[in-house]
C-alpha cells in the first residue's frame, strides 16, 4: 500500500513538471523574496510593524528588480528604508555565477559547437539570443572581478590547507580533452574557511601542482602546518618540495576507495566496514590495537588487501596530531569534496566547455560564491584549541 502510494506521488510530480515548466519559478521567487525581507529586518533590528527600542530605522516601500535564474526571470520587490541604509549583495553574488554559466552556454552557441538545446536554454535564461559582442562584454566584467579575487594577497597565515583536483571536459583547437581544476582551501587562525586558489592544468602532475603551490606562496601563503589531500604521486612530491616540514594527511576516504582495488568483487562487507571503523577511534593506541586484530582476522582470506593496508595506513593517521574536535574535519578532503559536488552540479549543464577560459570562469565564480558564504559563517573551527594543543605537545616534549 505504502509503496504504491509513493510511486503514485512520484508519477504525479513528474507529470506536473512535464506539464508546467513554470512550476519552480514561484518557489524560487518566494524564497528569494523571503531572504530580502530577512536582510531588511536584520538591518533595521525589527520586524515590519514591530515596536522595539533597538530599532535602527523604518521601512519605506519597495522598488522592483528582476533576477535572471535558470528557471527563468523572476520579479522581486526590494525593500527600502527611509535613511537609505539597506543594501543587499544577494543580486551581485547570485548573478556572478549565473552570468558565468550563461556566458559558457552562449559561447558554445555563437561558436557553432552546440545544439538547438543550448540556444533554447540561453534564450530562456535571458530572453534573447547572444551576439559575440554581448558575450565579450559579460566576460570582461566577470574576468576582472574573478582575477582580482584569485590574485589577492594572502596576508594572514593558514595552518590548515586542503588540496584536491577535479576534471572538466574542454574543447581546445577542435579537440575535446579533460582539464584538471586544481583547488586549494585554507583555514586561518580565526577558524574561517577560505578558497585560496582555483587554476586549470592540462593534467595533475608534480610540475602542475608545484607551480600551483609556488604561486600560492608568491601571493603570501605562509604558516601552513597541516595539509590534507589524496595520494596522487605528483601532488605528494610537490607538497614535499614547496611546503617542506608540514604534516601531510592522506584522505582516509580516498584510502578506503583505493582499498577496493585489492579485493575481489564479492568481498565480505564486514572486512571493509571494520577497516572504516578504525577512523572513529579516539586515540592512536586504540587504532593500532584494532588494526593488529583486523590484520590477523582477514590476512588469510584477503592477503593482498591486508598487505597493502599495513604498508600504507600510516599515511592516513597524521590527523591524530590534531585536537580531538578538529580530527573529523581534517582527516579527509570532504570539505573540498562538497564544494566539488556543487561545481559538478552546475558544470553538468555545460557538459563540454568551448574553451579553457569559459571553464575557469564558471568554476571560479562558483568558488567565490562559496567563499563568501563561508566567511559569513564566521568561525568554522575553534583554533584556540589548536594553540593549546601545540603548547601541551611542546610541554610534553620538554
């Protein structure tokens, strides 16, 4: 009965989406309007009509404003206050990445490498087709702001650094090839996450990662104590050369995925599950005891797996040098993986970028959007704990 009802509901939703292309527009419009109202309330320190001694001003009507989204153009009412204090960054922030997406699609259309579907999407987004001059104007404005962000000086130290790469398909000289998008995230001593760099490379290699890290240092990157990444050989060598002396943590999630290469398809689920549980332990001594028991239990059945784990697992245990509450955040690249998922969701619309510039433009716009959201979250990690942890470690060493 329940299964039948769920299937019926899903079918009804699908039918609604097929029959009404405008289905999402009022939902998006309502949500954005609510954000604007909430921002005004925060600015004035009071709800509409609320009597409050802490009120900082009064509302003074609205003015109309359109916002281009991927569900079409939505019309909004932007609140005003009498003193003119209210200002929202919502439009600039949202449309930066939207413009980059539209520009990438439009370039495909103008260059004649797209389908009728691309033309349809771009026309629905902005209401008309694109000329080369219109695309050039959009890109010029975007590129100036994105370049300033990606070349900004890094004045504060970043004790934590997370590195990862993802791949996008790009057309260059008529040939479609995968390009590596190299991304660095840092956590500063205020506990704030920041996007530090986003660059394209033909592939992941020691030289491409070394160039990437050296550019970061030239911009002022310093104070790095702990780096998290996967075990790409080129990346490992670049870290050792450019960031000598830092502790390196091999992402345990990537490690567990790599473990699948050393077992048959029909591996006993308990074997890998018990290996995963190692990373929930509170101290290194407990991990070593459980690891010894795990190796003894599964060594006879899966000798290739247990031999590989024994040789490599130490690279995934560097996070035990950190305060306990930091470990869950810094034992993997998940912080950056979630950003990559957001990028993947948005670049999927383009599929194949018409050139490297359009790819980098969209990815950078999306990462700037996430960077600004992170800064609004204020403290991500309590870095006072790291300072205390370091003092205690030094005291014990003495």
